[in-house]
C-alpha cells in the first residue's frame, strides 16, 4: 500500500514550482515545548505544498557530521507529535561543528567538522536546511549557511530572549507552568504566613519571572535587567506586614545579578542556576527572621505538552520556514511581528539578546499594581 507521504507528494508534484527536492530539519540547544510542532508544520508544508523529501538531522548538528544519524521525516513520522513536548530529533547544547570537542588519547581536543557537514549535506542530497534553535544554534546555522548550504532559521527558547521576534514558541508553555506553580505556592504561603521564593528560568532575561509574577500576583519580582538589594526587598515586605499582609511571594529569575554583599556583609558566592533562589531566601530570612521556603522550578518549565498558543505559533513558524526556502529567501529567520509571521536576516539577530526594558510598559504595569523589583525606583 502506498504511504500517506507518497500519496500526498504525488498529488502535489504537478504544482511544483521550485528546484528544491530535499530539505533537512535540525534543532539544537535546550529543548522547548513546540519543537515537534515546528517539525510537523515544516514537514507537512514541504510535502503537501511542494512534494519535497524531508530528512531529520538528529542531536543538534551531529546528524550532519555522522549522516547515518539522520532519519526520514515522512507524514507518518510526524503523525501525533503536535502536542508532544521535547523533540523527536533529540538535541544537545554541545556539538558546535566548528569547535567540536572529542576525546583523543585521554585528552579533550577541539576539531573543526564544518567542511564534513558541507560534504555530508551534499551526500544526503540536501538543497536547504531548516535550523530551529536559540542564539548559539542560529549563529552556527548562519556560519554553515555562508560556508556551504542555504539555511533558514526558526527561533526557539522558553526564555523569550531572541531579538527580532516579539515572542518565541515555548515561552507561553513555560509561563503556564510557572504561573501554576505560583498559584499553588500562594495557597500554602497563605496558610502558613510564610515568604515563598520561587526561582524560574531566564538565564539572561527576566521574561518568565516578569510575566509569571504579574499573572500570579506576586509581591516581588527579581530579574537580571533590574539591580536590586535585599534590604529594599525586605523593606517592602515589612511595609506590607504593617498594613496587615501575612504572606509574601517572591519570584526570581535564575540569571538575576546578586548584590555584592549578603546581609552579614560577606560576598555572595557566584551561584549556579538553581542556587540563586536559595541564596536570596536565606538572605531574606537573615534580615526578617521570617519563615522562608524556596522552590526551584527548573526543567519542569521546559517539559510537557506545548500550550495551544505555542502549537499554533510553532506551526506557523514551520510553515513559514518552508515558504522562505521555496522563495529562495535564505539566511533569514522567521519571526512574529504585530501578529504576522515575517522574516529577518539572521545576521541582524545573532548575538543580540532581547532583554526586558526596565522602563517599559510591562514593568510599569507591574509597579502600578504594587509589585517591587527590589530597586530604589
Ligand atoms: O535557554 C533556555 C534555558 O532553559 C535557560 O533558561 C536555562 O538556563 C538553560 O536553558 C538550562 O539549560 P540546561 O538544559 O543545559 O540545563
């Protein structure tokens, strides 16, 4: 019996307009809810609209270094993945082909496999490659694109910090998880009259903390973009206590910059992700002598099913990536602007982080409803 993908591609072959026959799809960096939805969207559009063959590159760029690690992406291969978290291609945040770390004679050495990737792309018959990734993965995509193969990029990160797009898929799903966690902490904080500190992801930018903090109605939001002091945070808590409030919620982005000294006048240690919330919780306890509990949400924010918003955005990004290839619009990244899916040159995107504007509307909204950022403003 003829497979679904062959039936579809034969039906549509008559309307082929481009010289493209085969495309690859790769994803790199940390996973993110919606990756599978991008893959499915791109595969469907490539097969149904253009009759192209699609090859999946597994584990970041590893599938380009070892082509036996590629998989055919047919309609059947992407059936039922729209709502699934993670990525069917596997991923890694190591494995830059330009600086690939390998073990040789008991030592770690760096090798340049970029030309191997180019050779293998030719051997695989790839006419173009869709790369889904964050800043690091997209920078490699741009460089590989310059070296050998037409590439289009799709921005990905729960942190929502890629420039040129108003939002990345994955952010909304992570926001739902963080907000749900804050809601749950709210009720137990209230029962015990405690200070609850919750550390959320956001290595360089505070988008998840800012949005979940507003959505969860917290008292304090600490983000990398706004320097804070423990004293200001505690002053705010004391003031509210005098007004009769008995419990407090503090949301902290993992990338927040700690003040130089802790309340005892000792330097704060340089924290790893997952530790900053604990250090801040200890410091609040040291000053207020209140019961403080700390929750580190960690990778729970990255796992699980994408939200409907992310499924739709990811599907639109995947379809647009195929459209860019069909139009020969290479070296571009898809993006969301004023509700429309557009594209921008990758060159203008990589190396730029989209940070929260401390004077922007969303921060002002938070301040207007009484949230403090621990600063003097
Ligand atoms: O960049 C997205 C992100 O989720 C960051 O918020 C976080 O610091 C990082 O990935 C964690 O990466 P890993 O999975 O390597 O621990």
